[in-house]
């Protein structure tokens, strides 16, 4: 058997666990329980929503959200679409954030509503980012969606079918940058 990539292994593992142990709890987060079946379904919805936005294999998708189940849906969706995830340190701002988003050539970014003040001042300097997907779970009071942005909850209304995407074993699955504290 040929060596499998991380993306292929993760997507296959998730699909198989959803089929064999769908009702078992995958994640406990605060007062939420997420089963394997729920994780797979929600991931498929996000992946399908991204595909409908034109995100395709080989594209980069940044994820700038704190620890939350929605982060996992975004991450696994990138793997199911054969895109590469770009996890972004939530403390980044200004030139550091601009550099990572431009260097990674991310076509979309998932971002928590409370982190938008870090993104909006540099938004016009991001050549590749075409889609800003906002996780409004912990949105501050009086939050207003920025023009052109899409709520993650809207993206998750896409159909839950498995994406039919071939995984290239030589493709990048994730592009990770250090936070600058490892020097």
C-alpha cells in the first residue's frame, strides 16, 4: 500500500469512525458533546460550503480562532477538500499577521468575531484572501458582520455529503508558522 498523507489519513479516519462509532463522543468542550457522526457531518458541511465559494484542492485556508469545536470543523474541512490549513496565532496583529496571510497565499480565513479588529486594518493588503468567514459563537455584544464577510453558521447550512475530492499524496496538508517565541 502506498504511503498515505496526513490529509488522507485524517479524512479517512474521521469517515470510518463516523460510520463505525458515530454515536460515541469524540469531544467534550465546556457543556457540549460532539460525537464522531456530528464531527463528520459538520466538517462535511463546512467543506461543501468552502467548495461552493470556489475553494479547491491546493488552496490555502487560514484558521484564526481560539480553542473551540468550530476550529476543528474548519481544520478537518480543509483536509477533506485537499486544501492546506494555515493555523494562525490568535495574538498576531499588523505586519506579522499580514506577512503570514500573504506568504501562505491563503484564499480564505476563518476568524473569530472578537479577532476581527486584528484583521480589518490589513484586509486591503491581503492579495489572496477572497473570503472572510466569521465564527460568531463568542461575538461581542452589538457585533456587526463586516461587509463581504460570511458567517460560519451560514457556511454550515451547506449539504452534509462527503466531498468527492482526490487527495494528492505529495500535496501540503498544513502550513504552520512559529509564533516567534521559538528563537
